[in-house]
C-alpha cells in the first residue's frame, strides 16, 4: 500500500488535531494547551504533513527580513522522518522561496 503524503498550511481549524498530535509526540514532556497553540498562530505559520489523512508532522516557522526561520519540526513516529519530514521541509523551503526569502534557517532545540 502506497502512503499518500499531503502537505498543507495549517489554520486555527486544525488546532484540535494539532493538539492531539503534538501532545502524543511529546511523550512525557509538558503538554501544550489549546490557548497556547492558538496564540502561537500569531507568531508562527504552521505546515502539516498528513499521511493517509492522519497528521504525522508539523513545522512551525515564520519569515522576517527575507529570512525563513524554522522553529519547530515534529515528525511522529520517527520512522517517517526521511520521507514525510523531508517532504514537509521541502514544502516549507518552497514556500519561503515564494515569499522571496534568501535563506532558511533551522533552529534545533
């Protein structure tokens, strides 16, 4: 069975699915709540990767002064990093290029 990867921009309507995904992927780290997530939409754009209609990756990023700053990359489960994670980061870089960014920086935490 071939996995269909869909990459798209997130909107506040996706908050419920994002909360479920982010808190499941955190595995024991402090959980994020709905208010925190919705507030973060004012600071970041998010792109999502869905595999067969199930959320498997989230990237939080923003642009400023022709620089794209990738602040958050979460791919779960880890076995999808090389396929889903790569496709999502390529989509973010393409969007940054379309926004006239000259460089994209990834800030690992």
